[in-house]
């Protein structure tokens, strides 16, 4: 009887496709990042509705690549909104310098001035598409709710319960008020801050902390 032949066991080795798959994944991620960056740059430059062709040209990718990553331009605006939201978190997270409530409310003018100057082009672009986009509408609602909550938190209870005073303060600290003064009335950022601080301070007169 012949001795059984030794069975040669070949250990499986990684398929050559695996490194290629990793490479494709990295290239895909790189393309996506470049597309988002291109969108941000175009909007920052004043293009409120950059065409997909413009995005592709700026990102140095094919038009089909843009649509492969984003089914429609609303998906791209969703990505842009997420990037802007991440940037604004830094502004929101900054601790107040003022020790008293009045100083902190006035400090909101400066803090929001910084944020509004940064996001102005993106807000204008978002506003163009917001009525046709549930995503942008939801983002807008969250931004408004957060801004109101921050104001309410810093005000004494008396002022927060005073609806007319609270709504007036909320309006003065809004992006819309900033745009009206900066663009429509032609004020510099410095003069806009001065005008808003003057009116906010006037509304705070007579309010006493509980």
C-alpha cells in the first residue's frame, strides 16, 4: 500500500484587488473632499448657485464624478452646510469673557459679528435654495433655535419673559439685521457692531437681574 501523499496546503494570500480597493477608496474620498472644497470656494467667491460644471472644473474632476458623489446639487449643499456648521461650533464654544449677564449679552454682538462675516456668502447661497430644500430649511430652523436659546440663557428671567423685549433683541442679533446694516445700509463691520451694541444696550436698560 502506497503511503499517502502529503497534502500541500496553500495559505490564502490577500487578493491583489485589496490594495487596489483601498487605493480606489482613498481616491474617491479625495475627489469628494475636493468637490466640497470647490463648492465652498465658488460660494465664497459669490456664486450662490454654482453649476455642477463649475464645481467639476474647480475640483479638477470630471462632471460624472460630481454626480457620482452627489445625486443632485441639494446633496452637495447638505455637505457644504455640514462643513459650515462645524466651523461655527468653534465660535459657539468660545467662553464668554464678561462676568456679568449684561456684558455677555453685549458680547453676543461681537461673537455673532465674527460668525456672520464668515458665513455670509454661504447663508446667501443657502437662502436662494432654502425654500426648495428640506435639508437647508431644517438647518436654518436649527440655527435660529440655537441662537434664541443662547440669548434666552444669558438674559435674566425678567427680560427673557418680556416677549417684546426678547423678540427685539433676537432680531437685533440676527443674521438678517447684520446683512441689512452691512449690505443695504453700507456700514463697515466696525460701524455695524457699534450700531448694534448701541441698540442692544438701550433695550437692556431697566432690566435687573433676579
